[in-house]
C-alpha cells in the first residue's frame, strides 16, 4: 500500500494528519498526508490498477500534491476490509522502520 507507506513516512517526519478517502481504483481506502499548513500529498498510480491486490501490495506511481478526485462514499464492506488492511500494513510499515539499519 504505497499510499499508506508514503503518508506514514510523512506523518512520522513532519507531523500533521492522515486523511482517508475511498480509492478511485477499488473499494479500499486511499491514504493521504496533510501538513499543519493544510498541504495535501499522496502517492498514486499514473493509471488505473489492474487488480485490487496491486493497491494493497505495491505499484509504481508518484507523489501528487493536492487531490482533485471526488471523495466518494465508502461501503461498510470497504471500511471493514480497509481497516484490517490499514492495521496489518501499518504494522508491517512500523516493523520495517524499526528493523531498518541506521545509516
């Protein structure tokens, strides 16, 4: 979940806020980072992703400033599975950062 990794990195470095909205690709949440000055960034793919697994386990993309996509309504199913994915993948992010060699 590249968007989660990017947003957690920025949140850890700069503070600010995490913002969740429905992904424009699948039913999972998309994670964005907002600074204290309300500058919004997020990691996004350049085109539609071929499968939901790509949104969870990595894709090539770029960091975008601002978000012009509509914040659509999340389904209860999307909220449930998205919360599980955020919990697990957020834990993986934390473990990777703790185990990362200090350089």
